[in-house]
C-alpha cells in the first residue's frame, strides 16, 4: 500500500481530534501486522467499499475511550461507557472516515463507508481483512489510541 | 420495507451455503429485535455493506463451532479458534454467505447496488457489539456443529 494513501487517514484522524479540542494528539508509530491482536477493550470498525476496499479499526483502552468521549461532550466526566459515550465514539470514527475520504477524493480515489460498529471486550484477536494490517499509533492527553488500516487497493 | 425483510436473504444464504459448502443442515428460529447491540458467543465474522443498504452482517458462533466449521473445510483439527486457518475459514464462510445474500437482493431490486466490505473476524471472551442508529435483528439457528446466530444491522430510512 502506497504511503500516499495512508497519510490521508493519519491526517484525517489528527484533523478531526484537533477540531474536537484534543490538540495534544500526535502520531507515535507505524508498524505492520498480519492481524490485529489487541488488549484494548474498545474497538470501532468502519468498512470501506469502492476504489478503496477494506476495514479500519480504531482501537483504544477503556480509559482513553472515556476521556475522548468526555472531551467530545464538553468535558462532562464519563464514568461508564453506556449508550451516549458509545454513540460519541462511533461518531468520532464516522467523522475521521469522512475526513479521510474527502482527502482521498483529492487523490482521485472514491469510496463509500459503512456505519461504524463498536466492539467492546477484553483480549480480542481480530483478523481485520485478508490483507495485512498497518497499525498507526497515536497518543495524547486522553491516552493512547491505535488506527488499524487494512485496505485492498 | 420492514426491518425483518433485511435478514431474510441472509437466512436463506446461510442455510444454502452451510448445506452446500459444509454439509451442515441449519434449522432456523425466529427473528428477534435486539435493539442497538448484542453479546457475541465468542467468534464473530463481520461484513459491512454500503449502497442501497448501509450496515453490517454478523455471523456469530461459539469458538467450538468455528473450529468444527474450519475442520470441515480444511480436513484439519484445531485446538483453538484463534488459529489463523480457523479465522480465515470463518472469514471465507462470511464472505460467501454475504456474497450470496447480496447478489440475490441486488438482482431482485435493480438499482440498489449494495457492495460488501472484506470480512473481519473477532475472537474473544465476553465481547459485545454496538451499532449506533442501526436497527438490528438476530436469528438464532441450530446446527449439528453448534448454534449459529446471524444478525443484520441496517441504517433506518434507507430502502
């Protein structure tokens, strides 16, 4: 996968979180994995179809998820990941996918996104797609966060 | 189109794919409205779709069932559902089921143009799925290889 197609996703995430007031978020790493094996309890999957086809999974510990949800809700503390924080996190994934999509359109690539699904659990193993997964690490005041990108293009 | 309509093509596809590819006979239950999410039995194959229908399909089963299904496909025995071949077999079954279901729907409703994402597989204990703003229906099926739950979650307001 050409790096020029990854940058829109990285920048999409950074632009969206910054717009939501989480300006300390930075990218800390990039690696490849055959599949995602995560200790992170909160994972949000969004699928892509069209000229870019695959899945993206945002993966984070529960603490980061609560902090991000809180930041999205004007700092209201989030004690538990119930319906409203979960909806906020799904909306974040949606916004990042949308932002990345418009950047990729600028590179001449069109795709559609599925609605997000949030998966919570401990010690998950996930095969995100049948191509290898690019793991992009971010961290900020809210905690660590991963964006796992598995695309066929 | 009523919400249970979305799940019917998938019920048919699961029954025929399991019978033709695996020799497993599936008996079906009734659709159940699960609201916004459900708990997995431990092994979930997930396929998304866009176009005229936007949403996600889940094929969910206990790990033991996934191991049996993979064993039928490859002829091997596996001691864990986390084995790469079990994951890949799960993904393939999910792919074929969705391919069949969506082909039938696209043929029946020209212009819907539904497209599928590649399948994903999640394995773990005590994990659950939440879909925001999607209405979700499950059907629990029984088979010789164990129970199978299928869930289809589609965005409301679409055809």
